[in-house]
């Protein structure tokens, strides 16, 4: 379920970046500090019928931005990715999903640090799962929230 408050975040993450839009990625659930993202196999299969490695990487990378929109003040802060690595554990032969969450304490810590320093890092360790719930890939990444520079508009539409 997509909470009304976060529909603009979901829409932007699905449609605001043309490369992501082409994958057919959807945000299936989004609420305070939580999101579930789905990548369809259709349109993302490689030459032997399993999910293309770049599509798996994309669902992992975009998830740091999705959780930003569900956790931080999008009118004051913008997300950037600093580092992402992925470990492919088994072929993904179905649609895949990824769930991402940040605790209230961690979100508060990150946003307070960004308020003081202009930026703050956050680390996520995520699992991409197939339709049977099997982990097909493990993503480790470091994202950062930064204060929007003076005169710049947030890439996220107003909530």
C-alpha cells in the first residue's frame, strides 16, 4: 500500500528518472521510513532469460533514494549515492522485490547530523528476493543526504 503522503515520492522514483522508468520498476509499498520496490523480469531479462545484472543493481541503488523520500525532509535535503556494491547469489528467474527501512532513531540521527554539517551518510544492507522469497542478490551501499544548495529545488515534488 502506498500511503497518500508518499504518492509523490513513489511517482518520482518510478517515473522521474528515465532510465529507471524504462525498467518498469514499481514502488508497491511506501510509508514512514519503509518501502518495498519491485522489478519485473519482463523487459529486464538477459540473453539467457534471467534478470539482467544491471537491473538488479538498479533496484538496489534506487532504494536508497526511495527510503530518503520516506524518511527525510525532501524540501531541505537531497539524496546522493556514494558507493554501492552487489553480490549475485543465484539467478533471478522471476520478478524481484526489495524491502528497505530505517529506524526512527537512525533517521533522526542522520537528519540531525545533516542539519549541523550540511550532509550525513547512511549505510544500507539490502536483500533482493525472487518470487519464492529466496535471496538472489545482496546490496551494500552508502548514501548521503545533503542540504539543498541555496536556489536549488528538490528533485522530489512537494509532498
